[in-house]
């Protein structure tokens, strides 16, 4: 039987993680689920996000997936603890924030400030603060609610004047804070990195995807065959496959088929 790693997100954001997973495991097989029907997650309640993610996990379990990457900060922040408890006997879950946090603050000194660009639900959860506290309680954490950024990516509004104004307003907060590093705390945001850099190229940007992928490679419960597989990737969405394709195309080469799943 073929081993697959399941990768989930609300939409195209998780593709920024999938690219890195493929980089480190080029022969691995992956199932990607974009929950486009319920996107964006960041403005939903924790209970709603929990229930959307649970549906996707059940979908993966039916496909015999035994390792799942939460390529979504929001889900990792508000739904991982409950879902891990419920699914731990059937699926090994890699939640984004918890898996990468040590690297995100690596080399920061006491009293340094780290800013986190994230969705509203992630910022409200204080998950970044709680996880950072475990390793260094003297680092200051500044969560910045970047509601609206996800739609810029999903609706391809990169050139829109309003998009640039919104991004600039968040970059201004960073400048004033004196933060040393900004975590791209939503997997959609790496696709905005060029715009961020236009406004501020001096600060360090941390994209968790590379680190997450290396840790998944080392710790997933997979047979050796996985690493020498066919390098197959299957895409599933809960709404509008063609819209998903259009939003993904600028940065990800989706194959022929995107399968619509009624969740
Ligand atoms: N890309 C996800 C994240 O990392 C979800 C964004 C959303 O749907 O609001 O948080």
C-alpha cells in the first residue's frame, strides 16, 4: 500500500509548505487538502476551525494517511491540542507553530522583539507567546492581526491599491516596534514576501516551512518505501477547483487534476 503524508490548509497557503516538503522528500507521496469552502479560517471561531479540521482529518484517515502536516498556523493554534488527543492513535500530526518555534527564536537575545504576522484567530489564541515562553520568557512577542492578507493571495489582489495600503500599515507597526525578526505566521504570507521586502528589506523574515519540512522528514512514521516512492501529489478542495488552480498557479505547478470533495 502506498504511504502518503497528508497536508492541510484552508486554501493555497499550505502550498508554501508543500513545496518545502517536496524539496526535502522529492520521491515522497502527498495528499493536499485545501478547504476552500471554509476559507478564510482566521476570522472563524475556534470551534468552527476545530470542526473543519476534524472533517479533513477524517477524510485523510479514510485514505489510510498516517502522518498529517497542519500547514496552517490557525489550525495549529486553536485546534491541534483537541484533535491530537482524539486522533493520536491513528495519525501523527505535525502542527506548524509547535514544531518550528524553537528555530523561530533561535539566536534571539533577552529583550529582543519578535513580531508575528498572523490571522486574527492565531493572534487571539496567544499560541506563539505561549510556545515562545517555554524556551525564552525574556523575548518580547508582538502578534499583529493581518486579517485581509489571506484574501490578497486567494483572490490574487497583489497589485490592488487597497492591498498595498493594508500591507504598508502592518509594516509601519513593525518599524515602530523595533522588532528584529518577523515570523510569517500564516502559510499564505510567504507569497507576499516580495511586497513585504519592498516596504522593509532590513528586517529578518522567518518562513517556518523549511524547518517544518526537515522535522517532518526526520520524525514521520513512514516506511522506507515512502522516500523512494513515485513523488505523487494529489490535490483535493472543498469548493471551486478552478479558482484554486488560478490562485496557486503563480507559484505552484498543479498537475492535471484537482478533486472536489463534498465536506
Ligand atoms: N494559511 C492558514 C494559516 O497559516 C489559514 C489562513 C486563513 O484561512 O485565514 O493560518
